C-alpha cells in the first residue's frame, strides 16, 4: 500500500524536521564561533526548504503532518538548557547537535526501512534529510 506508507514516512520526516529546527534555534544564540554559527544556520535553512517540500506533499494527501512527541521535545529542551547552563561553550553545542543528528539519522533510517512501500519521491526526501543530518554532524566535529 503505497499511499499509507508515503503519508507515514512524510509525517515522520515532518516531525523530525520540526524538532531539528527547534534544536538549532535553541542553541544558535549561545554560539560564539562564526563558522559553527554558519554551519547551524545553513543547516537550519536546508531543513526549512525540506519542510516546505514535505508540507506540499502532505497537502496533496490532505494530511496535517505530525508534531514531534511532546515528551521528546521537552526532554531535548531540558537537556540543552541544563548542559548550556553548566558549560556554555561551542563544544557543548556541537556535542548536543551531534547527538541530535545521530538520533535523527537513526530514526529516519528506521522509518525508511519500515515504510518500504512509500513513493520514491518521499524516500528521496528522507534520504536527503538523512544526508543533511550526517553532513552537519561531520562538519561540526572540529568543535567537539
């Protein structure tokens, strides 16, 4: 069943992008290094582009998408703020974002495998999102 898998995969990408953007927004004001700030800002902008692409597809299916799990979002916010209060540094930010990227890559790959019947266009968006997360984690390693 292509359509249900497509919608489910789009929803998971939608929720993942929303939490990714929120996580970057949570740390951007604490970044001191201009290069790190640029990596985060560029990645956030790419997330925004994919979010719009996903929203267009969800609209075609008359679907509202998916909000991130409130508990996961809250825990992420708490972890970010506690770590930054203890150690407000670019290394802490790089560590937090790397953890988030790794969780995103893991989850998205799981959903990609779970929803095998999804349309190729949706799978392609998912793979681009995975690549975006992987690239950011690699780019910011030097700040760890």
